[in-house]
């Protein structure tokens, strides 16, 4: 079982396999589906995760607890219909044998670039943690909408020095092959889009990465298949086109409309020891239907492919994160292609509280897709709207996956800022 902490706030472009921000066990990404930013942390069940604001966020929403500092009461409970900027802070405290004590915080600053009701929410998200064993993860991301949504820009930079679990490649990896790998990773990503017409955006993505690994020989079955580039990591840059159709009524808590995005990253290795050439294709569809004033039905499908003859394991699409296929450890299953879909029913209990239930399926595969290889997932969660005007939420989800033969059922607990899609 895992616990994942994530802030969702927008859809990130670039070599965006749900960008990983590794934690004591898995690794993950910061993502922006034009919603907000997702910061994902997935902690295995032996970890202790104390999220200081979680309890206060779900207190009686009709009265502000007077014992809390004024800025916390304003952040969690006060309503503001003036379209002014808002700030949210979430402390993080965890412990695991491999990392020791981990301390840090994540912050989300959201704002509008003008006073028009048409202009979407922009934001800046920052996250940083440090451990007593000398590990770190730091990220800074932004989604910026110009007035009237004429242009949309996203940017992110992250550094991770953290271990994660590797299981090999394929759709049927085994828990017995689990190997903890040390990773150091630097990534930078930027995208820009110009609106053409009312709903179509055309633009570009560009960025770079540098992965460094230490993979020991332990006798695992997959080790013989690892290339020198897999064992040492590599650096590279990428650039490519990006196309979006977006007629959603809101980019944070959508109740109607569709979002369709496709981008292609053409990648090339850097330095003399990395001759990698390939490309990464991502296509994602999301649509929302207002069933009533309080019920919303969301549909979401995503396909990712690593194209080319070379396939470094760290660039392969991965199944499972806090946005899609919740319940699966990110990186437990990875291969050249990933296809997953989900539907989520959301119910708004009040201005401040909501419920959600979701069900989905997905798979990774090398060359040919097979329906028999699809893996299930389902679950539900709570929502706390800490900014009712912008539709910004703190999301608590519990996801359940398959039960491989001879293993425990896969499952995960997620605390995130923003909706899953």
C-alpha cells in the first residue's frame, strides 16, 4: 500500500510521463492538466506521513477554529469572491528507513492576470523536502494564462536525489524482482501555446533532462537486459509541437466541456556517451458532463508511446500515479506504450466539501495491445475546496488495483492539491 501526496494544478507538457518526483519508494511527476499542479509523493505503508493541515482542512467548515493562526484560517476557511490572489501552504513530515526523517513543504500561489471572468487561473507551485540521510527533492512550476487566454505558458524545473523501486520492464513484473535504485535527476521544461479561434491552441514544448543512477548487480532477472545507458543514466534535450482543444468552463474544477491535448517530443542525447535518438508521444482526452447542479461525470483517456529503437528504462511510459490508475505504484509497470482510461463521478456536498468515486483500466505494452492485459483500478475520495472562487481543492483519494498471484493487492492513498483530471 502506498501513500501519495500531490498537488495538481495544470497539465504539464514535455517529456511528461507524469513527471516523477520520487519518494521513499516510488517516483513521480508534477503535472498540469491546465488544472493546477500535481506534486506526487507516494510513501510505502511502513512510512509515517504527518500532513499537518489535513486535519484542519476537514474540520467543521461552518466555523473557523479560533486556535489556528489568522493566515491559516484565511487560507482554509475564508471565502473571497473578488478574484484576488490566494496562497496555500502544506507542510510535509515523513520517515522511512532508507531516508531517515524527511522535512519540507509545498506551496501553491494562484492568481488571475486580469479582471475578466473569461481569463483562467494562473499559478506558481513550489515544493522542497530534505532528509537526514542527505536526500533532496526540489521543484518549481508555473502555469500562466495571459488576459483573455490568448496565450498559455507552462514552465517547470526540478531536482531529485532520492531512491525508488525498480521492477523491470513489462506489464507483468513481479514484486520479487523489486530493487531499490538511487537516482539523481534534473529536469527543465517549457511550453507555449497561442489561441487560434475560440478553443484551439497551437504551440511548442522544449526542455532537457539529466538522469544519473547507481544500479548494483543483485541477481535480479531483469539486470541482464540493462544497457550501459540504463545503468548510468543519460542527458538529453527535446522539442516538438503541441496542439490543444479546450472548451472547458473552468480549468481547476471543470463541470462541463472537453480538453484534448497532443504533443510530440523529439529527443536527442547530449555528450559523447549518450547517442540516444527518439521521440515521446502523448495524447490525452478529458470530457465533463454536468448531470445535475451537484453531480459531475468526468471521462479521461491517455496514451503515451516512446518511439524509436532505443528505449532507456527511465524514458519509458509508466502505469499508475495520483492522476490516473490510482492504486498502482508509479513505475511498477513500464514499457514502450501505455494506454489507460478512467471515469470519475463527483458530488459537491457543499461549497467546501465534495465526494468522488472512480473506476478505470490500463496497461503497458511493447508492440501490440491486448485487452486481456488490462489491469483494473477503482476507489474514491474526499474533496475540500480551500478556494471556492477558483475551484481549488485538497484531494484525498484511496485507489485499489489488481492482486498479482502470490502478492498483496496493490493499493495507494493520495493527498493532492487539485483534481485528478
